[in-house]
């Protein structure tokens, strides 16, 4: 059913041409809507730039400021639950601003990475390799669709819960609009604005995941090629050497692909690592002490979305580290003992390079892996433990 609405989440047959860059079709469409990409027709360049400035000023700059103004104006009227519900969103929103800036700044890196993917696709000649690419392309688009469902679900559930209680979900300050006398219109504006900024946040979170899924796809293809080195008895020594040289070139392209993306993802994940403990801590306090059924459901959805921002990406990074280890193992276990001296010297050089795993770092400080992610999540439990030990929640009820 879902594949009929969004057909690219299903792997296409080999009769249809599919490239690795097709894994970002849905992501690119939304980023183009927000003005984060380049316009194809130069006649629309100026209007597109103006549209992008308008969208980003409204969602990245106006919306966070409106939340702060609302705190100043309505601080005394906040209940503890409303304050925490709004605060957790605001903190994450300011993190979203930084992530969006990193993503916009990294546009040239994304463009360079796509060109490298096109070169890697030229090496996928067999049906087996093309099937793997088609499957990973579908997985990249599926990740965007699933993130969109979960993120949008949070907005709808949280907004519906507060509207049913006759309250504003995020207590935004909307200039020129009396939120009390125009409750439904103000609530609808809140939902539209929050949907926009959440979709932006979704783009910054899906982009690292989808791009590294394609990196892992080509690493796995290289791993299979290393296994098949010198297995064809019909080829002579020069042809075997050419196959090894092609594998060296493939590995170089994969490194170029990751290096083109590294600065953007490093900044994006660094911001998220700093926020995840604080945001989850605030959400857990709200869920445990101040939530009703509806608001608790919305908070739980929000916590799940916050976990999605880093967990899948860190898991893929862990798998890539393991795959890099298998690359060197597969090369060493290939049939090289009877090879020529030239082949062996190239193999030794290649083996040394393969023993250096592909590791991304957040801000050049934290390695992006599951262990770092879990360490940041533990901060949320520490915050809740302090609140419970000192009974701070009882003082606000």
C-alpha cells in the first residue's frame, strides 16, 4: 500500500536504470522546496533564492525567536507540563537551526559526493551488483519516508492532544494575532510552522543516514570484489593486476565520497550529541511527572523521534567500521600466493590502507558510534535521577 504512494521505497527491477544518487530523490525534493539546493533553470535563480531566504528566515530564525518571546510574555501562565513540553521543543529547535546551517553550508560537499557515486556506479556491471545498488537505493528512500511518518506523527499527536484540552501545543508568539480570541487559527498556524521546522529537522537527520547507507553499499560491493580476486583461471597475470588496481581505485573513491561529506556530518552530529541528553532528560521528566494521557503520548513520540536522530546513523557507522575490517581480511585471504611480485607489492600497499577503518567524528571530538550515542543518552537518566532524589518535581505540582 505504502509503495503505491511512494514507489521509490521498493527496489526497481534490473530492466529499469537506477543510480546510487536516486537514493536521495525524496530528500532532494524537500530540500529544494526549502531552497537548500541549486535551481536547474537559471531563469528561476533569483526567485528561487528569494523563496529560500523567506522560508529559512521564517522557520530557522523567526520561529525560535517567537518561542523565546512567548516565554517572556506568558511565563507566569505556564503550567509545569506546558513549560516542559514547550522547552524540550525549543531546545531541539535551536539545535535544528545549527544543523540546518551545517546542511546548507555543505551543499558543495553533497554535490561532489554525488559525482563520486556516479563513478562508483560504473563499476557495477553484474546483475548481482546492480541488484545490491537497487536495494540500497530503495532503503535510502524508505528511510526518508519512515522518518517523515514518525516526525509528522509527533506533530499531529501533540497538537491534537493540546487542542482537545483547549490549550496551545507550543505557546508560540504570533505577531498580529490574538491567540486567545482566535484559538483555532492560532493553533493551526502553530501546527503549520512546527510542521515546517520539523520537516527541516528531518532533512538534516535523514541526509547523513541515507548517504552513509550508500557508502556501505559500495563498501560491501568492494568486499565481494576482493573475494573474487584471482579466481578466474581464464585471465592472465596482467588482467589480475588490473582487477586489483580497479579495487584500489574503488577504495580511493569511497574515501573521497566520505571525505566530501565528513565536515557537514561532523558538525550536524556534534550538535545532536550535545542536545540528546538534555532534550531526552526534559522529556522524561515531563512524561513521568506532568503529562496527561494525550500529552504523554505526544512526549513519547517526541522522545522516539529524538532517538531516531542519531541511533540509526550511529548503527550504520558501526557497521561500516566492521565492514572495513572485513575488507582487509578478504584481501588477505584472496589467492595471492602465486601472484607476480608487482601484484604482491601493490597488495601489501593496499592492505595497509584497508587496515585504517572509516571513522567519522562529531566535531572532531567524539567518534560517531553506538558507544558514544549510549553515553549521551545516559545523561538523560542522570537528570531524571537527580530530580527524583531531591523531589524537585513535587515542588512544581
